[in-house]
């Protein structure tokens, strides 16, 4: 039986490997680092959607119902905008995913892959043209992230904070805090690549100026920095010379918020299904992912046009319980395929002209 070779032991590569092995294929994963999870800082990420139930739904879709995972769901979210500072008790239920260390999603996927007989080679020198699936993560920077992990903070441990200020996260991007299970807290700022040289400065300005950070960091000690970048595009094809590109190696990411984990899981599953079913990968991922991706491009076009003013307005109306214009815009995009297509194409054009999302 031909061995299927996968480059990269991140979320997308491991998902593809497990699904192939469960379907009787012989699989080997080649990872450049010395173990899984080393490509990511020890951190905690939020899974898109409505809490743990949505995470489980995606796992089921990805043939991963037997994956072990901690039940780490947070219901409280504090949102800080120019005119609002409000805590919602059950607005977005965030499912928190540990990354890059023991008990992380990568480690648990790795253990499952080994259970199904997937072989691994670490410190590999293999190149893309030697493999069947390329799962090597972002290879260029469209969005940058800078943050820090602190201990001894007084942030509430049952809450995440989202901060929407263009002054610190220009063009409608955002900052957030996430509590770690050991009591540490990470603060992250996301922005377009143009601001990468200023990323640290903008972060420091925000934590020094904003009350929501200042008070909770009074006696805190900085442990380490987190930096990274995201590769986002709407790929014309994810197949090059017969190789299948998955996750961020393909640019399959969420251009609105950077929620890439579910796309990594889903694209890994779809690529492996295309091998198992001998169907064309491009047809399959476009059918499954294109609507959600296009929606995020369309929404990013609107958000970058108005900046975080739109988030401020959205929250003000949410508090008042009035007819929410943000929800109206979102619904009109979802319900009208022509509007969706136009805004999606405008965002692609904007990226061509300005060089950024
Ligand atoms: C700071 C930060 C915060 C984030 N927060 C969130 C969040 O809150 N929620 C969310 O959903 N998403 C988040 N993301 C995005 C998410 O992490 C990615 O979209 C997701 O990890 C992509 O998975 P992947 O498998 O495509 O790539 P990766 O997870 O990057 O895995 C790629 C793997 O390939 C290996 N590799 C690289 N090059 C080679 C090579 N040449 N040969 C062999 N192996 C190679 C790497 O070492 C790594 O193990 C965040 C990203 C960053 C940087």
C-alpha cells in the first residue's frame, strides 16, 4: 500500500493523518520541529462559535469524536469599546483550547494519531514536493499578532475581555485577554501587517492607557511574549502538482477575526476525504467552506471601511436591546448571495490595492 506523506504536525496535518489512518491508509507525518506543538507558543486560544457544543460538532464532522479534550468553556465576556464597557454573562460562550504544550490540542491529536498507527518523523528535512499533503501553517504574513503572558494579575478567571479601539488595533482589529488554566493570563493584540513594526508599541500603549488592563496588571509579572502571523487568502486552488494544501498553508483562515483552528480541522478532514473517496479536493473544500469564508471577507470589508466604530455601535444597540444594525447587516449579507459576492470581491480588490485585509 502506498504510504501517504504529510508535511507538518499541526492541527490540519494531524486531522488529515488520523482520518486517513482510520480509513485503513498507511500514513507518515514529517515535522520540522523536534516534537508537536513547538510551532506554537504555550497559549490558550478561543474556538469560534457557540461554546463547547460547537467544538464537539466540528470534532464529529472531522471524524474526531474520540479526541480527548478539556471542558474549558467560559460564558462571561467583557467588551470594551469607545463608549461601552460591559460584561455579558452568556453572550458568546467561548470554548478555550490549550495550544503548544502537554494536554494541548496538538498533543491530544498526536496521541490519537499514534493510536491509529500513524508514523512520525521529527526534525525532518523533507520539502513540499516530496509529500502528498502540505500542512506547514502560515508561510507569509497577512495579519500580525503581538501579546504577552502574565502571572499574578487580578483579571477575573471566568471571563475573557475583548477590546475594540482603532487607536490600538487599527482598521477594526481587536485586543483580547484569555485566562490560562494555571492562573496566568494572556493579552493579545491583532492588526494588519502594515502595523507590524509598531505592534509592540501599540500593545504597551493600550495596557498603559486602558483601565480594563491597567488595574488588573498592577502587581503582575510578565512571563513571556507571544508573536505570530496569519496567512489569509481565498485560494483559487489548494492543489499544486497533485499536492493538497490544508489549513494556513493554503491560506484557509478567518479574515474577520483570525479563528483558524476550525478551518485547520475541517480542511484537514476534507483533504483526507478527497484521497479516500478519490474526489477533487478543490470541489470539496469550496462546497464546504466557501460560504463561511466569503462571509468573513465581506464582513472584513465593512469593518475595515468603518473601523471599530461599527463594533461600538453594535454593542450600544445590543445593550439597548434595540433593532441591531450590526445583526441586520450580517443577515442581509447572509441572505443575499449577490451582496455577499459583491462585498467579497470588493475585499479582494481592496487587498490588491492596499496590500492588506
Ligand atoms: C498568536 C496566535 C493566536 C491565535 N489565536 C487563535 C484563536 O484564538 N482561535 C483560533 O481559532 N485560531 C487562532 N489562531 C490561528 C490558528 O492558530 C491557526 O489558524 C492554526 O493553528 C492553523 O493550523 P495549521 O495546521 O494550518 O498550522 P500550524 O498550527 O501552524 O501547524 C503547522 C505545523 O507545521 C510545522 N512546519 C512548518 N514548516 C514545516 C516544514 N517545512 N516541514 C515540516 N513541518 C513544518 C510547524 O512546526 C507546525 O507544527 C492564532 C494564531 C496565532 C499565531
